[in-house]
C-alpha cells in the first residue's frame, strides 16, 4: 500500500523539498500554512475567505 506523497520521478528536487517543509511540523513553512488556513477560516480576520471586499 502506498503512503501517498509525491514522487521524485515526476517532481524536481525543489518541489520535493517544498513538500517536505510544508509537511514537517518542525518547519516554519508548516506553521505558516496552519496560520494562513486559520486566518482564512476566522470571520474576525481580514484574510477571511468570506471577505469579498476590496480594501
């Protein structure tokens, strides 16, 4: 059974590194992704996905 992820046959080393960073809880990119998602889901935040106003 496959674990998922991405293949070195179809992705560049930079893409593999970016994927690893975004899925490693010890990496800043992982935390930034969580923070961004939380901001987009929080109606009290300017980055909320429901805000369609151009500011």
